[in-house]
């Protein structure tokens, strides 16, 4: 698994080399083009990006194969070739699904991540059983092929042969806008997918790589909806800003931050109180170090809401330099502290480095984005502080049944505090439910 996890992480790193900041470009300009009735330009934007991504995808897939062939000589070449093809296929998958975000179809946009997780697990198990590591890579390839076909089917009204040519003159202003966001995205992805590389570089044991990658995969699965959910508010907040309704915009930001923090606190305590039991039941006792690695990753949820909202503000206010600087800062802290922590504590040290980097990253983004929109942190502090009140429960962990009781006590107590002190209200809950329901139906 350590070998597969390393190949998988590297494939994401190389896939990001041809991202071009497309999520930001599509979410910012496609709604504007459609609002102005320029549907043909929306089609041209998508199809031109598809051709550009095909060209760059061939290059990055070849580069992936070259690097892994000369570095990972102990891994079968067929596995390396299959993962290189995965990199190539993603070059077409990503533009299609981020285009759905621009069409305000957030459910379809987010379905890519969901489908990748749901489909890859049974296919990986089946094909690993049949063909070992090359079989597992084939299972991942089949998952990506299915997602690509689905994306092309959903996006077929916007696929056009007449627009499917590389028009760099047309793409230039969009590429210029997305450049800094692209670099920021690369550094963010480098943090998410270079941890295995960091562990493997300073610790030759593939077991430590697997312990880290499994813990991070669990963390990323629990947190992947944060950027998707917050970015889905981009069209609304952009319109509010253009209309000069900054007070309403500020209220939306503070509400979004509060709800993301409440969700994060709940997930954090699920990790802290039940993570060890779930790892033991699902993965087995041999992978108990994964549960230990989840401890520092759990506390990252305290800061995810701040990060998501701040990144949203950099997009709405068109401040890509802030997002870029913050991402570089976070990556530098991760690698700067990570190599020492990995040497002493292996995979646990890498997870601790993620927590340290996340804390500084959130702090920097708050400092910079509140210059443009001075939103209040009061609701975040109340939501996070109310959860911190239950941290002593960690010391009472015992058997699975006891831990379930502890989590139930936390959940009920946390909800009581939130409603008692009117941090959240029933009217807000009803409004949130209606917003989510209508958004799903619309998508």
C-alpha cells in the first residue's frame, strides 16, 4: 500500500502542473458570460481549455513516467505506465467538472470527488486481488475513465467541434487571471500530496509512508467538502460585491464561517473519540499507528473554516497574490518543520507538521483578507470555544461502547450550548436546510 499511495500522490502532483487555475477561472467568468448571453464564448472557453489540457496532459504524463521510472526502480514498470495514463485522463476530466461549477451546478462539480472515492475502493480491492500493485493501478484507471465518460455526457451540450481548437489569444486573459491562483493551487496540492514523498525521502520504510497516507486519506475524505461548499458561494458573493452590498456580504461570510466551524468541531471529536476504534475495526490492529496519526490531523478542523472562507474572499476580491503567498508560506512551514519531525517521529511527525502549517496558514490568511472585508471572528471563537470545552473527554477514552457514549455526550452537550447561547438558532437551521435543498435540486 505504501508503494501505491506514493504513486497516487505523485499522480496528483503532476496533474496539478497543468491546472492553470481553472477552478477560479470557470467559477468567476462562466456565470458572467452566461448572464450576458455569451453562451458561445462559454463553449469556446471550455473547448479551448480542453485542447490546452490535452497538450499539457501529454507532457505531464510523460514527465511522470520519466521521473518515477528513474526514481522508483523497485516498482513494476506496468504500474508506472498505468498511473501515467491516469495523469493524462485527468487532464480532460478536471476542465469538464469545474465547468459545472461555473454553471452553478455545484452537485455535479462535487460529484467527481465523491465518485472517485466510491468507485475506486471496490475496484482497487478487486484488481489488487487479481493483479497485485499493477492491478490496483488499473482499478484506479478504470475509475478515472468512468468519471471522464460521465463528465463528457453531462457536458455534451457545451462540447463543440467548431470551438475545439487551441486559441491562445482568446485564452490569454483567462490564463493571466488564473496564473497566480494556479501556482497557489499547485502549492496547496503539494502540501496534500507531498507528505508521502517527504516521509519516503527521510524515512526509507514504505510502512511509514502507508501509515501517513492512510491517515491523510481519512482526513482528506472528511474535509474534502470544505473547499467545494465554500466555493459554491462564489457567484453569489461576487454579485453582492459588484452591487456594493458589503454588509450583506460580510453577514454571509460570518455565517458561512460559523457553520463550517460547527461542522469541523463535530468531525474533530469524531476523530478524537472514535478514530482509534474505527481504524482498528476497519484496518486491523496492525494499522493502529494510523489512529495515532489522526490525533494531530483532528485539530486541523479547528482552522479549516477560517482557511476556506479566507480563500473564498481572495477569489471574490480578486487577490490571487494573497492566496499564492499564503500557500507558499504553508508549504515552506510544512517542509521546513516536517523533515526534522519525520526523522524523529516518522509518519506521526509529518501529520504534526500539517497541523503546524495549517495554524500559520489560517493566521496569515485572516490577517490579509480582513483588510479587504473586516468580518468578525466572534462567531468562530464562540463555535470553536464551545467545542474546546469538551476536550477533557479525550482522557476518558476506553472501549468502543464507552467511546460511543462519550461522543454522544459531546454531541448533545455541544448542541445544547450552541442553542442555549444562541450561537445558532432554529431559524438559521431551517434557512440552511432550505438553501442546501434548493441548491441540490437546482444542480
